[in-house]
C-alpha cells in the first residue's frame, strides 16, 4: 500500500492507522473547551496534557489590599510601556485613567505601578464590576484603586467617568480602570495599553536574577542566544519573560540546558493561542481576528481587520442579541501585539495587492495553528460550524490526488483527526454524523482513517458517547465492505470494559472476503488482520480477569471454527494481537497468546496445534516472510516470547528455517543480534523431536 511507506511493517504487526497518542489520551469535553487541557495543548505539546489554570492577567487574582511586598516587587520588575507616561499624566490630572488592553499585557501590574507613583497610601484591587461608581462609593478613605471593568451592564460613559474623577478628588483617591477591547465604552478617553518591548522586559528580569556585575559581563551573551532570539520573536507576554529570565539565569549557572530554553519558547508560543481562545476575557474581536486569519491567511493585515470587524459583529449579535457598533476597533499600531497573540508573522507579499500596493501578509507560523484556532472557536461560537466543516472538507485527501503533498499526509491526517474529533465529541448525532459516514466509507484509506480516529477520540472516558459511537459502527457493515477499515480502527479505542460489544462488532469484520488489490498490487487483508489484532490486544490487557476469560472463550470459538479458512484467519489475528501486546505492554498479564501456549492453562490441544501450524506455515511459505519477520522483530526483545517461539518449532527443519530468518533479521538490523543469540541457543539446546511436523 502507498501508506506502508509511511508506516513500514506497522499495520502488518497490528498498528492500523491509529494515532500514536493511544486511547488513554482521548479527548473529553474539558479537554476541548477553555484555558485548560485544550486540544491545541494536546496536539502541539507532543500529546502531553498540560494544565493552565491561571487567567491571562492573574496577578493579583483576588480583590483586597495589595501588599507592600507586591508593590515593591512591581517597582523592581516593572518595565514601563510606551504609554506609561501618558497614563501617568492622565491619572495626575483627572484622578482616574482607563487602561484598555489585552489580557497578558501587564495591565494590572501597570495599574499598581501607576498608583504607587501617584500616592503613598494603600492600594486596593476591587472586584470586577460594571458599575465603578457604586463600587468606589463603598470606599471612602484615601488611597489608590485598581478597578477591573466587567463586560456586562451598561457601557461606561464620559459623564460617568467625569463624575467619578470628581468623587476621587474629593476623597484624595486615585483609580485605574482596567478593561479590554471586548468591553464597550461610550465616548470615554482611554489609554491603549501596550507593554514594554519584550527584550526590555526580559533584560530587566534577567538583571534582577543575575545581579548588576554578572549581568554586565554575561547578560548580552545570554540575550543573544539563538534560543532567546526565537523566544523574543513572537513576541512573548511579560509573564513569559519573567519565567524565561529565571530559566536563562539557571542556564548561566549550569542547571538548565539550552534544549530546555528552546522547548520553553515553543511551549509559550502554543500557550499564547490557547490562552487567547480559551480565555473569556479576550475580546470577541480578537477571536474574530484569529478566525479570519485561519480562513484567509496568509492575508494582508487591512483585509484581516476588515473581515475581523464583520465577523465580530456577527459574534456579538449571536452572543449578546445585539450588534456591536460598526467601525474598526484596531489600528496598524496594534499589529505587533496581534502577531504575538495569533502566533503569526509577516511574510513577503508575493505579488498580493491591497488598495493598489503590495502588502506584507500575515500568516500563522505553524499551519497546524489553523486547525487549533478553528477547533477551539467551534465550541464557543456555533456560528463558525459551517465554515469549519467546509474547511475540513477542503483539506481531506480524497481520490488519487490528495489535497496535500504525500509527505505531509501523516501530519494532515492528525490535524484533521483532531478537528473532526472535536466536532464528533460535541455533535456526534448532528452535523458530525454525515461527515463521519461519508469519510469512513471513502475509498481513500487516509480519509477513512481520519474519520475512524475522530470517532475514537470522541469516545474518551465518556460512556454515553462510547455508546453512540458503537451504535454508529453497527451500521457500518450494512453500508458495505469498504467500511471495514474505519470500523476496525475505531474499535482500537475501546478498552476491555466493553469487550462483549467490541467482539460482537469485530467478529464479522475479520472473516475473509474477496479483496481487490490496491494501487500497489498488495491485498488489504493482512492490514485488516493486523488492525484486528491490535483491537484484541487492547481488550486483553485492559479487561478484568472475568473479561479475559470471556475473550479467550470467544477466540477459542474462532480458532476452532469448522471452516478451515476462518480458523486460519482467527489464528492470524491472534498472532498479531500477541505481537502488539509484546510491543506495547511487555509486562501485561496474562498475554492472550500465552494462554494458548502455557500447558498449565486449560486450553484445547487442538487450538495449540493450530497455533503451531500458523508458525509452521510462516516458516516455510516465503510469501509470508515479511509477516514472520515483523512478528519476530517484536518478539525477540522479550525472554518469555523467545522461549515460546522455541516451543512452537519442535522439529529440526523448522529450527533450521527459523535460524535462516534470524540471520536475515540481524543482517538488516545488527542491534537485534543481542536478542537473537539467546533464541539461537535455546533452539540448539532443544531435544531432537520424536514426531513429525504439525
């Protein structure tokens, strides 16, 4: 098969096309939504779940008095942004300043610093409110107040702000209102907050950690490391700079390797998109900008702004029941921040014209972020479900000419699987169902695998969704034999707790039928048996003892079937299951194949003879040599398995043939010689047989 180039020997050994993350990393609804284990964290983090529990502007988190220690720390660490001087002037003149910026840009820290410069009194952080006058009325003493403005309620007006300034002046108070671009203001002058340049923020934190002398000697060298330049390129948030500076100082002292610096830079890039999409405080406009970039990019910045405005109106109307006032909310000066938020970059225009002039294009640094954005927004904004479906449908590789280059099929399949998995988990019986049915029955193996793995991802630990998926799989055989592949892959995602239902579905899928050769002339039956073996392996190692007994009983029915061809297929599947279990679960007990071989376990002798016959056929039939080599390669690493193989070849000719195959294996992979030597010794030490071949 064409796909065997990407997975050499994999499916013959029972790999199927299942993603490497395995069923225990299947998604739950909590994984999909919010700033916690988002699908992007799973995919971009090497399939490792990472939990982010802080909001994007988390310091300080709670209302109350801000400690003197915190104020002193801000004075040491805070690097003034380009609008700090203007904000301080407004605060001195009007007693109240409105900082309008995005979460993660240090607005609260800036507010604390501004207030500490304006007054030597206590500074308080008040609860988030849509009525600042009412909240401040409860505090009559002098001091400074950080006041987060809530999205709900009536817009803040200029009249209210002026009345608030007068009240603050009477009481010798100062207030900094912190808000974002998702909060509507009515003719209110505000300071468009931006943090200091990332290299300035990072340098300040690094100086604090190294000390002035060490910083003067080594600081510039650390800031010019390729890993540091890559970190600053996005650009990072102020909090990321603080954390990276700590790592950089540790690297200088020899306790953190450079590889960890590079890994942190990548992780913060990914987290930025996750925070933006999973954080309810990020404006709908910014989310609309990300959607527009996902659909249009690479695209000129003015076009993205225009489309973002239009989509933002749509989202506001959907969420709030009324449209947001028209008009561009951002200007080109905001481009650096938006590039960081979107994990995007400017690239050459390549002939693209906008308003008659060539314009640089905004593009995601990593194309996989397109899927990340769309899958995240799918849950929060149902209005994008149609476009997301259209986008996925346009990317899926169909027919002889895939929509993506051959060498990119695997990453494309994984990305599509994640996106469709989100749709399936949230709306299996709705919009996802026709797409799943259509893709699962595709003649293109990649397309069918995408649908199957999306179904598997949706199973997760959710029993209700697992039941829905099984119901859908029961319909697959009725739709035709071309659904077998997708059904088998999906069954790999179920564990032994549902072994009865899975075996009921598995049984009709494995029996022989007439198979047409694929485009490379190979038949698909071996791949089907390999995938079925993986299903059996997963059931065997995850079922309880009663479940294992039930599985063994069912398999015995298969291998003792009156029809010889079915016996052969059942034993082929069982051998594949054994190879998969040895490969993935070397310490699992009991191994299904061992049940056949262990004389102390009650299993019919006829079944043992059939198992030996499988190996006998493999040893002498050279057309089966690739399968034998695959099984042996997975078996050689485990002493128990080597002993079993020795017991399976009791006559001299079989041992000679096995030695020949071992020679071929070790010649192809010298690293296997260490494992092959004990098996050769075991074979040589075996007594001469007294009977014939099986």
